[in-house]
């Protein structure tokens, strides 16, 4: 009994010592300024902070993507409309999905590094001794190869699984792991993800409401980087809270380089890709679509290629199939998916033509009859789909016209309010001139000033409400233009436009027709340039030509 009791005590002591050692390994003793110099505000989703060896830590930001089903993904238009760089940065449609379930909403998410991996963070895992942390160590780590970055992600994941498994987010019972981001994951986050509207998402750079580019990125300029890497987190973040996503060090991605073939990637896979630009990138080139190919190896040195301007940030994700239950759920979701036209490279009309030809060539009369029945059913089904698509397009065109009118209404509300403010100020100035020699003038002027200040306060509140409404209206209108432009061709839109105009006339809503016509021109412009100019569109809506009676 005593012997068993001694064994139990020894095992318990070993467990406690092991737990204490792991707790000591997990302790984050660095000052926060070395791993999260700009913590998330109360209005933002919380930062995810993972411990590192040597008392260090690394901070990540969540990237939400809507999903109600295991096979849901988000269509995203990436790239840029610049024709000179279109061969590698052209517009293309891609799809993206998250890895971790969010029980509070119909979304899945992945996590991406809030900052570029720093020298000190890299040293905690890749050097023999712990670093002496400091501001120089807060610069992004550069001068390592793509393989080194992959090895760092592996080392960090293995350390977390051994020393801090509970700090990792889990999907079912499977812990997450770290890797380099794919180009799609990187660009979606760099553009602002769901934190920006569809029009701003397509802009060359994420929206910068609080300043100029130099307030958000280090690039080639004496007024910016000046040819020197800077500590991470000194500048303002993008809408998802990511710092230095453009400029400073260019960032490695997981994906191999491919050329663009006007909307799809070319078949050849080349070297590795860096994104975001660096301290040697001119201001005019810096943007979310910027990408550069690099050979994995340096022919001169005979070693893996490394550059002093190349760094990286990590992505935290999870496997797709994390359990047998998940696998079965994915299978069920796949079976329930509708068969999408065009997924095999053959459209519905072409398939019907082939079916008709086959039925005519079949010598078996019974088989011919069956094929004709199938052909008839498919034609009826396709006809119903086309009719539903046309109805949806007409509804979208009406909504686009209504949103265009809403934009103009908000602009005119703001103009009227400005006129009222000016009239009130002019009247006050006129009163000042009239009573300057009146003994009661000072009293009258003080009363008038108090009333004016009260009105100005109310008007200012109203102006803020109008400006918010206008920003929302323009954003919704631009989103509508992008989404309809992605889903419908000019030929479809031109066919349905006169139908919608007739409907508006019949319902005595002819005032919407000018905005419908402007909306259609903006759809056409989007098809041609794949770009959005909300300022120009706003002015064109404002000057929409009225319809003659």
C-alpha cells in the first residue's frame, strides 16, 4: 500500500512539474509593444494572441466569411483593371472560405497575422538563444527564403501543439495550424474583406479615411520609408485591423506564380509569389493587386533565394475534414448542391442540342422516345430557370434605379441644409449691420446669436445624419452595380431595360427611369473597365436627364 502510494505521489509530482514547466514556457513576458503595439479597440473584434518561446507572442486578426453550409464559399473579384500589368494582375473571379466555425453567426473564419513576423519573433524559434527584444527586433524579418518561412510556420505550430495546445482555436476536436496565406486569402484580407463594401473592395487600395497613403504604408519615397525597413505597427491599419499589409516588407504567399488569361489563371505554375509591395515599390504601383514572381532558388549561389525586402505574415487555419461526422455532413451538402450550368464547360443550350442530335441518330425507337421526353423536360426546366433569371434581373434594375434616386435625394437634402445655414448666417450678419448704432443692438444681437448657435447645432446633427445616409446610399448603389455586373451580361441587361421602363411607366414611376438609364450605363462601364468610381457615378446620377412626357 505504501509502495503504491509512493508511486502515485511520484506520478503526481511529475505531472505537476510538467504542467508548471509548460505554464512557464507559455508565459508571455514581453512588453505588449513588441507583439501588439496597437491593440484592438472596443469596436473591433478581439485580437487572437498566441504565445511563443522566450516569453514572446504573436497577434492575429479574424477574417469572417459568410457561410451557412459546409460547402458555402464567397465569390470574390481579385486583381486590378490596369491593362499594363494585366498579364499578371488582371481581374479574375475566385472563391474563398473560412476554416473555423463561428457559433454566433452564419460565418466561418480564418486568422491572419496582424503584423508581419518580426526579427525577434523569428529568433524565438529559429535561433539557439532567446533574443534581447527591442525596437530593431520589431522590424519585419527579411533575408530568409520561402523554405525558411515554411519551416518557421512548422516550428511554431509544433511548439504550440506541445506547449500551448489550448491556445489554438479548434475546429471540432482538431487544433488549428499555421502556414503562409494563399494569394486569395492574403488579397481578400488586404482589401478589407467584409469590412468594406463591394465597390471599395475593388479599389486599388483599401479605403484610407484618416489620411494619405504615407499614414498607412511604407513605400519608396523620401517622405515615407526612405529605403529603410521600419518597425511593425507604427502606421494605421487597414479596415480589418492589419498593419503594414502594403509596403514595408513584401510578403510571401503559399501559392506558386501563375499568369492571367483575361479572367482565369494560366496553367503553368512558376516560382513563389510576394504580395503588397515593399520599401522599394513606388507609390503609383503600391496596391492590393501588386504581385511579383521569384525563383525558389538563386542560380549564382546555388541556394534557396532570399531578399532583404521579402518578409511574411502567418495564417492560422484548420483541415477541411476534421472528423467522420464532418465528412458525412460534407457529402450530404455536396449531394444537395444544384448542378450549375457551365461547370463542365458545356452550357445548357449546347447540352440540349447534343441531346436532340443523339435522339435523332438513335435507331432504337423506344430509346428515341425516352430521349425526347428527357429533352422536353430539360427544355421546360431551362425555360423556367431563364424566366426566373429575367424576373430577378428586372427586380435588380428597379432596385438600382431606386438606389440611384436615393443617392440624389441625399445630395439634395445636404444642399438644402447648406442653403439654410447660409441664409441664417447672412441674416445674422445683416442684423449686425442694422443694429450697430442701436442702444438695444447688443441685446438683440446676443439673442440672435444664441438662436443661430442653437439652429447651427441642430443643423450640424442633421448634416451628419445626411452625410452618413449619403455614404450608405452610394455604397449600396456601388455594391448593386458590382454584383449585377458580375452576374449578368450586357445583352441580358439591354433586353430587360425597356421592359423595366414600361413597368415603371405603367406604375406611374417614370421619375425613376432617368436613374435606371444611368444605372445601366454604370453597369456597362463596369463590364468594360472592371473598376468603380463612386465620385463620378454620384455626379452622373445627380445630372440624370429627365424623361420627356
